[in-house]
C-alpha cells in the first residue's frame, strides 16, 4: 500500500509555516522543538521532498513546500468538515473552535462570552487569537473572525452580530485645554490619537451626518497599533479618540470621556466571518447562534 502523510504531521507543518519557526510551533503545541523537527523529517520522507529551509531563527517554505501547503490546508479543511458532519448527529458538538478578533473586542466582549460558551458546550475547546490586523482565515486556520466594519472579501460568509457606530470622544481635561471641534475639518487642528484599524489606513477618519460624508486626515503626537494603549492616552487627556460606541458607553456615562462632534459617526457593525466550508460545521453553527443571542440581548447586548 502507498504511504500517506498523517494529518497530525500536516497540522504541525501548517503551524510551523503560520508561526515561522519550529520553536514557536512547539510552544503553541506544548511539545519540544525536537519533536516538531522529528515529525517534519518524517513528513518530508513520506512526501519525498524538502518542505522548509531551516535557519536558527525561522523556517521558510521551499518551492515544493508552497505547493504542499495548499494541499495540506485543503486536506485539513476537509477533515474539519468531516468532523463537523459527524458532530452534527451528536447531541453535543465536539472539536476545537479557533476564533480571532481585535485586542479590544476580544478582551471586552468575547472573553466573557466564550467563558459562558465553554460551560455550555464542554466538548468544545476554544482558542481566542487577538490581533489588530486583518487575518487570513484559511492560512491561519481560523474558524470565526469577529470583526468591526465592512466585510469586503467576496469568498467569505459574514454574519451580522450587532449594529454599532464609531464615534469621537475625548477626556474633559483635553476639551478644557484645546476646545471642542465644531465640524470635522477642525480635527486637523487637534491632537488625534491614531490607531491602525483593520479596514482603513492609519490616521484617516471617516465620519457622516445624515447624507453628508467627510474624510479627514488627522495627526497627533501619539499613535499605536494597540487600541488599549490609545485608550490609556485618551483617558490621560492626550487627544481625541475614534472608537465603537459600545466601547465608549461606560466612559461617557461615568464622565471620564465626553462626546466630540456629537452629530457625526460612522457605521461599525460587529460581524462574525467564516469560510463557506466552516459555515456548515456544527461547532461553528452553535458558536454563531450563541454569539448572535448574546449580542442581541442579555449582559453582552450592545
């Protein structure tokens, strides 16, 4: 009989590629680097080709590795789909659900939601990956990407979890010191705390009031790729922040922050995004339904 690669080895191979090194792969899997190296050697022997160029710090795909990666991702995707089909006939869905989100959304909304979800479905394991950048669902083995704003990718399925808007706010101390902007173009004369959001370039803010739309190039002395840092600076009075209304609600209610340009906002609905194959998975379906319910009512409603 022909010898076929083991799915576990293909999983390890894809993880090495995603993380860029044997050591990081071993850390994520809770294994040793020697184990990862051994499994990769076995996979290369079974396939009869070299998959990775190894250096002391990283692992880079060979030409053969590029071709094998596409097949490996497809085979693992099919295996997950099969597992989902089997789970569909059980009373309890099983398997691992890998979910991605931005730092702020993951910490404030998803962390408590997944805590309850894991109690409800004890045979499901959840891995929450928080990154403030776009993700490739297939290449990074993501089952669900929870994001804010439009979903432009035509090959993905988007499920709307909640309606929301982006608004502007600042600390009372900042407004007392610099004054309140009267219209969007006034933002050019203010310190604006720029955060690289997933769906737009750094330092470009879009706002609308009624049918009027405004695009303003803003600047300020402080910027970051981490939204928690931006929030700390805003609360300390360093400038104006642009954030989702659910994220501002508590600070506005307590008086820590005040609304800026109250008539202006920008649509920023919360979406759960998945691939066509994963959308039919039982484990993904129960997660989607749970999140829709929690975002619509109860303690996680926004």
